[in-house]
């Protein structure tokens, strides 16, 4: 069919708005999200919010929660990209961080090592917020870093740029270690 959803009156503006609502990450038309648990949580929040009246307090709270979650994801991705660029992957950073439904682990023997490194990153650095649940997306990224023999360097850089702080102690950009 030439028209989406068999609706001859669907406008491109409505399609763009619908695409934005389906977006589970932070950029419009981002197809790099996976069907992971954290995606389903965000998707369910969007579905519930869309069933509420826009003027209601519940809608405003859910809308804020959705915005906050997207901003957190964007910040985490930005941290990863920053480290990748510092390691010399300026041109490859976006492709290394791109994970789609079709992404595969390059070597099944790397899966255990990738999980260990990801867990170590979450426990020993502040690359992820304290309330962050590990995303399957970054397991694929760590697997790629292992294949490039850059995973250990990534961890070292993350430890320098985003060192673990005691809970409640906030790090601003002026306190971070200088870029390597």
C-alpha cells in the first residue's frame, strides 16, 4: 500500500510525530535501539503516557520520567563516545556505538569477558549513573572493543575520566582528570 496504515489522510507531520513517539533512544528516527528490557520499560511508559490526558498530573509525571530516561541514555552514550574519541576512534565512534536488532556478538568466546568488563565499568567507574541498569547495548560495544583489542584501554580511560566517587559526592567537569 502507498499509504501507511491504509489511511489516505495521514500527513507526513503525523507520521513524524508518531515516529518520534516510537523512538526509544534520544534521536528522532533512531533505529539503533534493541529489544532489550530497558527499551520495553521506556516503551511501556510511552504507551501509558499516551493513554492519559495531557493536562493530567500523571501525564506530566510520566512525560518528565520519559524525558529524564532519554537524557540519561544520551549522557551515557556521550560519555562512551568521548572515551572512544580520546582513544583515537574519532571517525569510528558512532559506528562502534551503533547497535541494531541485527547486531551480533563477534565471537561467542568473548561474551564472558565482555560481561566482566561491562560489570567492572559499572562498579569501578562513573561512566554509568548509580541507578543505571546495565544495558545489553553496551555489551555489544564492549564486544567490539575486545575484537579491536581496545577494551582494556577503554576501561583504563574510563577509570581516569569517570572515576568512582563515594555516593553523594558529585563530580563536575572542572574536577575531572585532564584528557589523555
